[in-house]
C-alpha cells in the first residue's frame, strides 16, 4: 500500500510544477470581460464576500483567438464554496433553479 500512495503523491507533484500564484485566493468564476468580473465582484460584495480580479492563466497550446475567459474572480479559501454556490445560482438561466 505504501508504494501506491507514493506514486499518487509523485504524480500530483509532477502535475503541479509551478507554484500557485495567488496564495490563499481561489477562483470562483471565469469571465470574458472586466465589466463582467466587476459585476460578479459587486454581487459577492453585497453578499458579504470579499473578492478580487486577476487575469486568467494562459495555456500554451491554446491560440489567442480561442481564449474565451480573460479574467477570473478570486475569493479567500474559506468563502469558496459559498461564493461558487451564490454565483452559480445568480448566473443560472431563469426557470432552471
């Protein structure tokens, strides 16, 4: 059993070569425009959740013309699940809740 857990740990470390640049902040939404990011941040602020905006990481293999998401909204780790739930409910189409 020891070899199995060691192989999973080494696999996870290989996948995570670069350190996460935002520390205690985690993404809850990815959007195409700065205006959409500001709108989500304003909504989260009214719900009492602090947030910020950062550019989405660029994928090497994806051409610039195909990049849909340019900004991500970040919140602190302790607010991630609540913020994702609120944003998902707020942005879902009418009649699907």
